[in-house]
């Protein structure tokens, strides 16, 4: 039988706590697993995650070529004498993104050298590199695939006709064929929603019988309703959205179109964006063309507590993504009792719900539908309050990290016990 308390190795090829969902996932899942009584070691490349008490960090340095402070730096000859480093540098210099694959090879090398402790289970956070298969020969390995990156690739290709950009996209996503092959050979693949399970199975060719759905949690220590005081109140025409990555997948251009439409009848409506425009995107020029620059505030990077404060000032949160494997922004807004207008892309209906009690769903890629739904809620303050309260209840019932950790540990034990049965049958 599997031990009650497990020794877990949680792998993350990068753990940025400031951008995107993977760093959040590692930080909060690891804490919740420790609170259940398990021992968790996180192995991560740069940027390293900010872990909470009781979770240890083993640093697995890459060349960190995507560091904004020293982008595509030239490594030293000593660094390049390492074959993994050389492969990472050469692939990156020719437009690839090899970090997930080279990270897995570095971890496997630590194991081969005897520098990696024995764990009851290894849990990969979507690096899906070939090194996992080497580890799997010696201990159980499960992986979380948050959503199929093949969708990101397809949407990126659909949004450009420029042959040079299309060649660049092909090079960038050159890691995907290896990830697909590795995922098909892992003992278990977890994903965060029913939509992701269906899509990962279809896109990656992973058998659904080897997949398990374990939803994410929301950090309720940070995201909660703001106190209602004279000094702190919701602005009646304040919208909020997040832009963790300014890519076509996030559907931000359709929210800009919605804002332009709304301002025809509501010149006072404003949009606060948690994030900033991408350097190589047309977001800023699109804003200028629509003439809505005076109605938009980009916050740049802000801490979680400040994001929660911004939610407390907003009347409606908008999630225009074309696809989400889960949808942290929707869940965080709901935890702060903010009604949501969301696209129905990917797993967002699973987070927001489909009965209209917590928010309104509209078709993806439809700025006019977004504008109509937002306007509908701006006209109904009592309905917004009821939706906000219902959203908070939904998060407390379905999306806590304790619940996510319990279900994750169940998958660990399932794989460990399956291995034990196989071992006994072979004796």
C-alpha cells in the first residue's frame, strides 16, 4: 500500500510568481500538499518560484536566455561546454524555445549522478521533456497539462499572414512534437478541467483512461471581498481585466472593440488592465485607432494584494480569452465578489458556471457580444451584487487549494499503488 504521507518532487521548468498561472500553481499547490502532511521538494528553473513555509526549493539553473533584464545574452565558453547548455543556446538563437525539454534533461542528469533523492512520486508541471521518461524507469511520474499548447500555436498562426512571422512561430513551437510523444508515455496526465481533458486527449493523443481532472484553487488568503466603506467603494463604470501575456489567445483586441462600442453611449466607462501591452504586438496601435486611450489604464506588474484591491474597485470583470485551460482571472474576480463577463472559450464555462448566476458568457471573438453583456450588467447594480455573492460561494465550494491538493494526492496514490500491483504480479 502507498504511504499515508508522501515524499513528492514537484518539477517546474520555470516558476515565475509574477506572470502567468504556472508559478501560482507551484506555489499554492505545494503549500496545500504540505498542509495535508506531505513532504514537497520543488525543482525549478529560472525565474524561481516564491515558495511558502515548509516547501523546499532545489534550483536547476538554465541559461535563462529569456530574462528580460539580459535577453538572449551570450553565454561564456565555460557555460557552452555543457552539452545541455549548448543545445539550449543553439536552439534559442535559431528561434526555438527549448527550456521545457532541456530542464527535464538537467533533472534526469541529477538523478543519474545520484544527486536526486528517492521520491514516492514525481509531479511534472508541463515541461513534458524526455528526461521524465528516464525518471519514470525508477519512480512514478505524473504530469499536469494545464491546457493544450497546440491551441496557442493554432491561434497564433491564424492571426498572421506574414510568412516570416509564421516561420518564427514554427520555430518557437518546435518543442511541441517532443512534448506530445512524452505525454503519451507517462503513467498519468492530470489536467485542470473537463474541457482540457477532452482537448489534451484529442490534440496530444493521450488516452483518456490515463487522464484525471483536478481543478485549480484560488488563493483565498488574498482574493476576498473588499470591506464596504466610504473610503473603499466600487466605481459604477469601472471594468477590469488581466493581461498576463499579450498574445492572440487572450482575446484582448475584442475587449478593446467592446470598450469602443460601450463608450458611444457611456463616455464615462473605464477599463483597468492588470498587465501591460506586449512589446511586439499591435495593441497600442489598435488602441490609438479606436481612440480609447484615455479610457484605459495599464497597471504593469502589481502584487496579488494590489490586484485584489483593484477588483474591489471594479463593477465588472471581463475575461475575453479565446481559450483557457482553467481561467484564474475569472475565479479570482469571483472570489472578490465581482460579477464576470467572459467568453465561453475552453474551460471558462466550468469556472463561471453556465446558469448566469455568477456571470454572463458570450461567444469568443465577439466584441459586440462582450459590449452588450457588459452594458447589461452596468445597468443592473442589484443584479451585479447578487452575481458577486454567488460567485464567491461557487469558488468556496469548488475551487479551493485544499480540495485541489486532496485530489492531486489521490492521483499520486493511484499511480503508486498501480506500480506496486505490477511489481507483485511480476514476482
